[in-house]
C-alpha cells in the first residue's frame, strides 16, 4: 500500500526546516528575523500550525527565498524521495493496468474466436 501523499502543512514544515538549516539558522534566530515567536515557529516546523500569507512572506524574506519555494514538494530530501516514490507507484499502477487491459483484451479476442464459424 503506498504511503499517503504529504499534505501542504507537511510540505511547508519540511521546507521551512530545510531552508532554515541551509542558512545555518537556529529556530530562535529565524523567529527573531521574522519577528515571530519561537513557539509559533516550532509549531510551523512540526506541521501543527499554518501561517497566513503575511507570515509566509515574513518567513520567506528572513530565509531570503520566494514564498512559493516553501511549498515545493521536491525542495527537501524527504520531499524529493516522497515525490519519487509516488511517481514510481503511479508508473507501476499504470503498467499493471495496461497489462491487465491487454490480457483481458486478448482473452476476449480468444473467446470470440472460439465462437467464429470454422472455414469449410
């Protein structure tokens, strides 16, 4: 059974953590730079809270990135792996589906042939 897709809070949380770490910032320092509470930043990084548009802009500015980059599911290692896993599962399901369709088609054609009149 494939894992559930990451929701937007999880993607944001992972990207926020990853971008903060890439900049070498502690949670305390990022909270100070974005003028938010440390507790609120921790809640965002855990995926327990979701910021307003204004807050997203503050965080992005403090991280020196564009706000939309906080939602890129492949921006983090975890996100890239999840995206890859989901792509593989989708491709496998398609291959299986195509194989099943072909098998059913062939079985149907074989069945039809059984009922066709034999040449005399």
